[in-house]
C-alpha cells in the first residue's frame, strides 16, 4: 500500500501513516499537514469514490468585478501582469481606482461615460509618464557627444611637453 501512488488504494493520509509505521519515513520528517490532519480530521474521509455533495454554489461578485469585466472586454491586448512585483499597480487596478474615484465624484453619470472618462485619465497619465521618462532619459548619441566634447576640452587644458618631463 505504501509503495502505490494511486488515489484508489488509499488517501494521502493513510499512505503517509503507512510510511511512518513501516519506518520508510522518519517521524521528524513527516509533512507539516500531518499533525493538523490528525488534530482536525475531516467529517468524511476524502476518497475517490465518495459521491459529490448536491449543493448549490454561491456566486460571489464584487462591485469592481463588473468594472474589471468592462475594461477587459474593451481592451483585449493589455499585456501581462507581474504578480510578484508589489511596487507597481497593474493597469487594471489603476483603471478600477480611477473609475471608482470618478464614480464617487459624479454619481449621476452613466457607466459608459464614466468608462470613457477613466480611459481618458489613464491615457493622459500614460502620456505624462512618457514625457517625464523622455526628459530624464538621454540618448546614446547625445551622451557620446557630451563625453567627446568634455574630452576635447580637457585635452586643450592639459598641455605637457615631453622635453619638460626630463628636465
């Protein structure tokens, strides 16, 4: 039983228990979940042949889900989002925040108008950021010209005659 990895033979708990009893797995090396499972066992054993419970699933929707769906429906090519980088908010999150801010300021506007205004604000914000980046960034050719002119001016200041060195 312990050598099998089929879910039909036993649950992961019974297989782990078998490994512990046989000595194939040291007690100190048991999985983290093992003690929790023993302390709080499930009401019904999680087996493959257990019938599926007949219960209705609740639909959970948040207010911003409708805004997010509207944004993604109209903007298919947004790009990827780096979930590991918490420093920057995603484009979708910025849109939702902008939309909610505009909605709180103008409660009587229809959704379509709020959507258009939020898109315009995001476009304006992107243009402002692009201009700021362009002002900060120096092109390679400009940097090369500046370095060359500085080097030329430095050579003009330093005039050493080889004859003077050996005097």
